[in-house]
């Protein structure tokens, strides 16, 4: 067995999740020893959110925010080691995603890019452990989207022979992994997960998210608004495709709210329906024989959203939390980046060209030795 740590701070900006996990020699099995979640300090969260858009002195501000983020990563690593009763020398590597602030792989002709705030050298120095990071760049260099990167891990962890399944990660952005009966693996970002719902909840209630979807459940869907939201061309594009806050942000939402007469609760209900509808439309198009949907990420705790997914998919498709498959929803992405670090160290490809559209599979990540 080999010990790895996975760290993830996603587009929802809710905090840093970390896992301490041991993998078998071939990566086919694993056991999680420890997990922890550290919320982002409010000032850092606000700055990371602001850095998703152009602003004054961006380079300087991004550099300082990166250092603060890495200090947070190092604190999570220390907590995992203490909780797991394992010393730093026993850890093969940390897989750290960094914080995505721009994701535009298909823009600007051949100069498309993806940008995560990350400093592998600083984390390696603080933790005394080798760090694997910058996972997306190699896939983009090979002509791919650089996202989503978790389908290879989802296939290793959740696939069942002869069964058509999908794994839905409901972070800030929603992404699907489609696991076919024949062993084929496909996937793409469907659009907003929690990002617009969280934005609306923060704006009108001063809360980071709509707990269990209770506020959305109190409102009514506004058909005209839902139609305007679903008219976004991204939803009609076929895969490979990926997205982020570069598209689905406050300006995007406010432009579609203009002239609409709706209460704040009704808007929340409609935003929740947008996530559910965009996911289910993608499943109807790309996995018409679907038998089961496994949900992970923070959105897996949104009871109202899961109820809407069940309603739209119908009784022929089971909808369950990843916890029922042995992995708590808030650990899946961190575990995926631990697995990607394992793949990098083993010299194995971590990407799937059928998912990202790259010219072929690639070993992902840059290694900073301890």
C-alpha cells in the first residue's frame, strides 16, 4: 500500500477538503484513513471570488491569495496527519488541485488556457511531502478541455460491469461521468451546479448556501425565467465541453433576470430547477439507458435538488448518494486528486481523451519533490 493525500478547493469556494488514503500497488483499491474540511477565511474567499473576474493589480493580488491558500492547504495536511497518526515521511505525495480562477480552454484560438492558483513548491516546503499539482495544463496542451478530470477515478471506484450508471458531481459546476454497460467512460460539465444558487442565497439571505434546499422548496418555479436560463447555448453543445464561473456568474444571471417579476424564493426555486433540468437533459441525450445516478459533492446534501432529479428522471432511474457506494459526498473529489497523484507518480495516464477531447491520454501533473 502507498499513502497519498488529496486536497480539493472547488468552484463553490466553501473550503478545503482533504483525505489521507492508501492505495494498492495498482491503484484499484483504497482505504481512507482520515478526512477533514477547513472553511476558507471570509476575506480569502471574497478575494478568490473577485479574482474570477478582471480587476486592478490582479497579478499581485493573485500571488498573495495563492500564498494564503497554500497556508490553508498546509493546515489541512497537518490535521490529516495528526488524525491519521501517520508521519510526513510515510506519505508518497500530496495531490493538490489548486483554486480555479479562469477556465477558457477553447477561447483565443490556439492560446486557450486554464488557470489554477497553486504553489507546489511552497506546499512541499511547508508539509515536507512531495506535491503533485497543475493537473489540467497537460490535457489542454494536448488539445483537450482540461476538465472534467474525475471520470477516470469515478470509473475505477463506481463502475459496475453490465450496468449503465452515471456519477454526478454537484460542486459549483455540475459534471457527469457516464459509465456504460460495455465499460466505456464518457463525461462533461453540464453547467451550473451550486454556483448560481449559492450566489443568490448569499445575496438575499447572507448565507453561503441553501441548507437542504429548504428555501428553494418554499418557492415556485418561474417558467419564463427558467426558459430564459435554459436558452444558454452552452446547454445545447455536445461534449467534449467544460465550463466555470467565466460563463455562469452574477452578470450572466442578472442579464436573464432583467424584466422578470419574481420573488427571491421563486428565483431560488427556478435556479435549483435549472441545475436539475440541465443535468437531466444531458442524461436523456447521452445515456438514454441509464439505470442509476450516483450523486456526490456538496449538492448531494440538497434534499430538494435530489427530489427534483428523481422527479425528472422518473422511477426507472435510481438516484442515490455516493455514501451508499462507500464514499461520503464531500470526500469524492479530494479522493480523486489523491488518485490522480498516485497515477502521476506511477507514470500512468490520468485523463480520458474521450472525455476531454485531447489527442490522447496523458500523464497529468507536475511533481515538486519533498
